C-alpha cells in the first residue's frame, strides 16, 4: 500500500497535523519541518517485503541481484528491494566465512512503514533524501530514534547494515539521510533523472532527486554529490539534523495520541560509518540544543582544521605515489599489490618510471624507486600497514576516482566544467564514451554507488599519452591542493568548509576505527579528531581495532579476509553499550579498552577472534 502526503500549505507540518490548525504542534516543531519539499511517500512493508531486507532475508541479501521483471521498467518495489540488497552487500561481509548472522548481527523480519521525502538545506540547489523506517513493534515505552547518514556516496539505504540492523529489531525507528549524495544520476542525453520512488523520470514530469540546470546532451551524466553546486559535505551535519527532525515529525503523524515526539522524551542516537561517520560527527558539533543522546561513529571521514590531513590531500597524494610504492618488496605478499604469480603490475612500473622521469625519484631501477616512494609516503604520515591495505583501493583505481569527483564537489563545478578535463558519460564499446544502456539507466537508483564508474557510467578525461596515461590527470588534481592559483583557492575553501566543530561536553561519543584502514587512515582522521576532543576537555571513547580495515565487503576476497576482522560487530557492541547506558542505567565507560582482535585466518570467523572487552 502506497500513499502520498501532500502539504496543506507552505509548511509541511500542516500535513503532519492532518491539515489541522498550526496550533496542534509546538512552534519549534512547525519551524523544524518546513524543509520538506513536496510529497512524503508512505509505504507499508509486511509479509514478503519487510523493512530490513525487503523480504530477502540473510541468504537472499547475500545471493544474486534481486530480479526486475522488466529491466527497462522496474517497479518501485523492485527498485527498493534491489537498493536495500545493494546497500547491504556494499557494507557488510555476507560471505560464508564472514560470520554475519551467527557470530554477530542478524537479519530478522521487521514489518513496518516507511516515510520518504526530499528535504532541502536553506540555500541548497539540490535536495537530500530523508527516510524514516518505523517498525510495527516500535517501543513507545522506550522511545528511540536512530539517525544515520549513508556511507561513501551511497543512496538512502547506505547505512541500513549498521543503523537499520541494530535499531529496527530493537524497536527503534530509524531515520536516514543520503546527505546530498546517492545514485540519483541525471542523464543529459534524454534529460532525465530519478523520482522519489526510485523510477526514472523526465525533467518536468515529477520532482527529481537531482535536477541540474539545462545543458546540451554532450554534458554527459551529472552526479548529485559532485555537480549539485552545493559542496554537500559541508552540510552533512545539517542533513543529519534534518533527518532527525523528519523522524520526529513522522512519529507524531504515526502516533498522534503520543505526540509530540521531542528530544526530551525520545532518545536520539546518531550513528554512521565512513562518510556517514563523518556526517554524524559534524552533526554532533552542531548540536548545542541536546538533540542527540549519544553518537557512535565508525571509521569516520572527519576533518579537523589544522590537524591531521584532509581526505583530498592524502587521496591525491596516494593516487600519484602508491602505484609505485606498492612494488616495494615489503608488499610482495599483500593481496592485490601484485598480479598473477606475483608479477609486478604494469601500471605500477610505469608510474615508477614516470616519477623518475619527473625527477621525483632518483633510483636506477624499480626496486630502488619503489623504496623511495615508500619513504616519501612515510614522510607524509603513511604507515606500512595503511599502505598495504590501500593496495585494494589502488588496484581498483579508487584514488583517482575519488579526487576527480570530490574536486568537482569542493569547487562547486557542474557536469560540463569538472576540473582537469574529467567528465562522466555512458560507457560505450571498448570502454569509450557512448550512449547509456537504457536498462542500466532504469536501475541506477538501485544499483549505483553514487560515485562512478559503474552501472554503465564511466569517468573519462584527464588522460595523457603513453603507458602511464592517468598520471597527467592526477598530477593536475594534486596541483589543486599544492598550488596557489584561483582554482586551488576554491578547492581549499571547499575543503575548509567541511571542518568539524566541537561537540558539547556532556555528549556520550564513541569513535571506532580499524587500525588497518587504508582508505581513511586513522593517523589522518580519527586519531587527530580524538586528540583534539581531549585537548578541549571532551572525553570520547576510542577503539582502534587491530586487523580491521575499511571495507567489510572486501573480506570475501580470497586471501584478503584472512588477514582481517570485520568492523561492524564493534559498532554494534558500542551501540549496545550506549543503549544500556541510556535505558538500563549502566555507567558510561570512563576509558577505552582496545579490543584484542585476531586476524580471521583461512577459516570462518569465530566469536573469540573479535576480542571484545567484557561487557560488550
């Protein structure tokens, strides 16, 4: 059953009140919900279509992609099911050795309702999605609202494996935001984007998730995170706060006899991982009115002005130097650092040669050049452990992809004016730009990661000549950080706008990060953030988990998972402790006891390998 709530006036709160007078809700509530744009889509999810897995269960989530009866015209229900599955598979290790569902975590059937809408930060060009999942067994005696933001550049379900999996079975409502990212791609070739229900729609036929200014078909594909002109990362904290406010308003509508739901009678727990972790920490820094009862952030992309290193800084450095550095003998047995049979990747040897030709490396052979590249990265704060795990990011060319997209976002560039000659377009024959596959376009909202390449969309441009063709583009992107021109100043201003603020002193706050994270190394992110909090009189808890890295989903890769443990169980454990503190009167821990984690090895994960401290 699907219904649409339409505002009865310019204030969305009137719709929440059933078109009654404004006096039915407090003035603070009224002003807190006028950010919703247009309709609120309400859907029922019971029987074979629940909130947590869309009826797939654990085995279905881990299995083949949920089918579309007609790939050219998937239904809203099919798109939602696939989007939930894609989000789970992108975050959690659901493989047979990973332990999900019996060592930690579960995917029970959770019937309930969803409320979804577009919301807008004042002054923003593009909306962000907000979604409330309300389980039928919502516990009105222990009012709990979990609020979260998607990881990476993912869509609205991008944190379901963390926030949904922990909160929904417990009887909490869960409010999500895509924080201005997501796969609501816009294709200029047919002037179409993604509507609220996930289906593809032409400009003007329905409100779209992202509707950039008109441009010729040659502008290619526009991506909301990269091309909205908003630098959404600077507002991730505000997105989270709006999601929490939306959640409270929807609870008012669902249970009018128990309204109003407020931060004073409903405990709001903020949690997220990766970019979502950074988003909830941004929100914590804006929360001086005690909206949040506690915050748990996993592997956060968090930037403290003047401390640590910003993502763009170390990612642009890694894009240049890591392909060569990983050829050093110390990484000879690192998964994905070598080709078949231990062969040196041609891209790595070409990069060493290029850096030597530029006078940046003096060694006379690949071995000497790789060793010097390692030394260069050491000087920037990289550890051997972070570099080793970053072999996966390097092998998949993610560094270049990240900095090309983020540069456009920070500089507020449109699809046709990305820096350094980059652009997104359909993936045609032989990997060259071409027309978008209509079936891929129809499924973007369900399949896309929010940052191409993938799903029929490629990243093009920025290339030079020769064996190391990508170097010209990444050199140009690096110069935006190290240079002093107008473009460099614009990029630095965009990065500076993402800096986090201090949370209030009495906020329970827990940061969890994998010691082996090679995408967001702890030395650049969590450690300077925690040290900054401590220097300013805060008392955060911090787990630096041995053998944990950034991508739990990568643990199914042969040889890779054997060297690591998943990070999600530590997030669940911290949330359990926060629950016990808020609802059961348990004392909040005064100090962090680092988990005694062990690498999983070649067999299946066992509970003892997690090394969770007592009481977790």
